[in-house]
C-alpha cells in the first residue's frame, strides 16, 4: 500500500507536532454490489495504532463509511528524539508498518 | 453619466464572464484545502507511484522528473508529423512504443500515475497550448463538438459550461469545465481519473454516445478544451468534488 507520511523532522522539546498520514486503500464498505449483483466483500482498515518510542499515542478503530484513501491527522507532544511507528490492519488480515524519525532539540 | 457607468459595468461583467476560472475556485473551502496541501492531497499517492514507474521506464532518457517541468502545460500538443493533436498520455505511449515497452490504457493506474507525476512538475505554470497554424482546424472541430447539441437531453457542453457557468445546479456551482488539473482526484470517484473518463461521464450524463478513446473527435475535443484553459495555472493533481 502506498502511504504519504508527514511528520516534522525536528521539533522542540514539549512542542505539539502535527502528524498526517494518507493511506492508499479502497475502504470497500461491504454494502455495494458489482455489475452481476454479487455483494462486494467488506475490505476496510479496521485498526490503526501510532506509537512514539514504544508508547501508544493513538489507537483508532475504523469502520465502513470512511472514504477510500483515508487521511488521518492528530498531534503528539515531542519529548525525546526517536521514532513514530504506525501500524494498521485491514480485513484481508494484511498489516503494514511505517516509521518516521524525529529529532527533538 | 449613469448610463455610461452602467455600460462600463456590463462590459466588466462580460469580461469577467469570459475570463477562464479554475474549478478549484468553485469548489468548497474544504476541497480547496485538500488540493492545496500535498500532505492531504490523495492525488499525491499516484504521483509517488509515478515516481517509481519513472525510475523504471523513463529516467534513463529523461533524467529526473523535474527536467520535464513545463511539458504538461503544452499538452495536448499539435504534432505536425502525425497531423493531429496528441495528448500527454498518447505521447507517453509513443515513447513506450519507441523503446519497446507495452502501451498503457488511458485509465490504467500506470498511465494515471505517470501523467500525474509529469503534470505535477508543471504545477503553477500557465497552460500554454499552441493553437496556431494547421492546429486551427482541430480547434474548430473541437469547438464544434463543444457547442453541438447532443444526446437524448439535447444539450451541448457550451450551454452549461459557457452559458450558465457560475450559476447553480442544485447545491453545486456550475464550473466552466476547465481542464487545468487533469489527471485529478474526484471525491465521487474515490480515485484519480483522466480527462477521457471525465468526458465519458459528461457524454453519458446527457445520454449521448461516448466518444471512442483515441478517436480524432476525442483528440479534437481535448485539444480545444486544453486551449480554452490557456492562462490558468496547472493544478495537477487537482481535487474536485
């Protein structure tokens, strides 16, 4: 899956940093039918977690009725230099992990 | 004096009506913000994919994607050798044929990705399509298609997109139908789409028979539409509702 990840490269200690992530995903709701009338199976990202140096920043439970290519934005307080790790899982059982490094001055 | 002022006002209105106006300016502030921030613009997912394809199939001749800045602003371009206008997608396929690579469909993910990448390089430059010389006949054909009533609804493109642009159809403002942002991300499509796809939708919307892809009529209409957008900044990949 293609991902656009936006985390500031540097931040001051104690500063709130904005994190933006755009994930390429069909987010198929499971409510639609194809041209033959067969139900299109649900295929959404249902679980998303962001951790910062191992500590959980945000955990999201996602449901259908979210558009394709979901965009998530949230903030975190910069404390120490290290890594933001993003992990999500979809209905196919596939999971993906992305990492972004940040330097805290 | 008052009459003169009124005449000036009417003239100003007419001029304002004639000036090209990007669909970006008719979209809601939320959609505009989505387009303006690369971190939020879902079209950038295709640009990223395009960069990977560029490295595989284009970089050995063309170098970095930045080196084609300005190219997409000149497309569709009249090709004197072929005697017809060529879209950016058709140009990519010509390149691929010359180098022994298989052609891409106009709506394939690969074609959308690479044209989005090439278009992105020209972002902000004014559309500058040369409609002079032998290209004029194609512009005229394109204009004829644009102004001709067609389909069961018996509507022409021009009736709404020239005549009624800026007014409302239901809750939405009628745009001028400018093409400075293709390929673009439509929220309705939940994906990136080509001008071919847009025109298929338009023609199906007025219950007309869609123009065959790659046909001379399609080339003429896209050439005219591009020329009509001259002066507007390239917005690829734009975001539209």
